[in-house]
């Protein structure tokens, strides 16, 4: 064999070796976590590869589709929806799905994500078009639940599970937004007026209750004061009666000192009352202690005369004649004047 032939055979062998190595390495497949690969044998689906290292039959088998088995999110673009009460709103949302059967997801539908977006948008128009605008704005959770139920049933044949569908935004037209703002402002003003009226009413009630309690307490106070005043007057009358009784008893018993004390005490009280009178600014009154003593002495003589008469009556008529009291005092007094009048 010539050197040229040997060199050609070596080159062919090298090429074949490289080709064999490439075929062998090409038949080794490593599937990452969260994915599954579909395997096709001459274009026909045969099996799915789970995460891990796998060997394929060279030339006969190949990877058909690489399916993401993790939960994925799709953005639902904005679209115009006409509600049941003929209001035009713009609606967008998001959808969450997960592939459960990679063979169905790969071979039962073309472009899985576009198909999911199309069916979600269609059902959004269907569901929201059967509701009024107020229901759309207040029942978003109910809309999401109805959409999920309908779309999940429709995508079950594709080996896909819809986990959530969320409406992100519902945008009514500008005129409807302005009308809603005015309505909300009117409602808030109404509530504020109601609360203010209720506050004024409660304040009036509390004020009336307070005035009622004040009047009641004042009446109770006047009643208590009148009762105390009547009780004090009663006690004063009782004391006066008791004092009078004591004086009468002293006169009956011949106790001249008690009579003197009673008269002097009343005399001092009378002077004190005159001094406290608000109508008197200046009081000019000659006060001679000897006249007071003389009056007391005259009263004592009267009492002695009364005692003498009582004694005479008891002894059969031997009473002494009464002694005239001698008064001392001012220049206009007569020597014979006394409580018995002028002497004759």
C-alpha cells in the first residue's frame, strides 16, 4: 500500500471516529428540573423524559418539544367590553397556568400561550358583558371565579391547569368616572350632614338632660334648704318656748336672777338686730348701763310683788303692797314714774 492510500484511510477513519463520537454525545440528553422533553421516533411521539440524564437511540430518536412544567403567568392585554347596561369599559388581567400533560400541551394545541390568551379574553367579554357596571366594580372576586371555572374546563383537553385568573383593572369612560365622583361626593356630603345633625341632636339632648338635672338639683336644694330653715325655725320656736317656760317657772319659783338674765339677753339681741339692719348707716342711741340695771331692778320688784301676792293668797290674804320701782336715767324721767305709770 502506498503512503497516499494509508493517509486517505487514516483520514476517513478519523472522520468516522469524530462522527461516531458526535452521534454518541448527541444521543445523551440531560433534562433540567422543572421541564419535560417529548421524544419522537422518526417524527412520532413515543414518550416523555423526566428531569435527569437520558440516552436516545442515535438517528432514530430526537427531542420533539421542551415543555416547562412550572406554574407560569400570562399577561392578558387590555380590551374594550360592553356591559349589560351599555357602558364601555377597558379591562385587562393576568392568568396563571401549569402544564400537567406535556404530550397534550405539545401536540393537542398549536402555540399554547396564545391559545390561552385568546380563550381568556373571549370569556372575559362573555362574563362581564352579562353584568352591569356597578356589579363589575363591586364583584371582582365573583368575576374571577366565573372566568377560572369556564377557562379551566376549556383548557383541560390541552393538558393545562388554570390555577388563577385575576382582573387587574376595570377602567370606565371619563364621563362615567366623573359621574361616579359626583355621586360619591354627594353621598359623602349626605353622610356628613346626617352625622352633623345627629351630633347636634345628641348635643341638644345632653344639654336638655343637663338643664333638667340642674333644675332638679336646684329644686332639691331649695327643698332641702326650706326643710332645714323650717327645722331651724321649729327648733328656735321650741327653744323660745322652752326659755319662756323656764322664765315662767322661775317667776313661779321666785328666781329673780333668771328673770334678769332673760330680760338682759333679749335686750342685747334687740340691740344687735338694730346694729345689723342694712337700712341703718349710723345709729345714735344713748346707752346708760344704770338705766338697764334700774329696769332689771324694777322687773325684780314686780316679780317680788307677784311672789308676795301669791304668798298672801296661800296664807289667807296677808300680802305686802307692791313696791314701786325707782328708775334712773335721762333728764326727762319723773321720780314717781315707773312701769305702773305716773304716781297720783
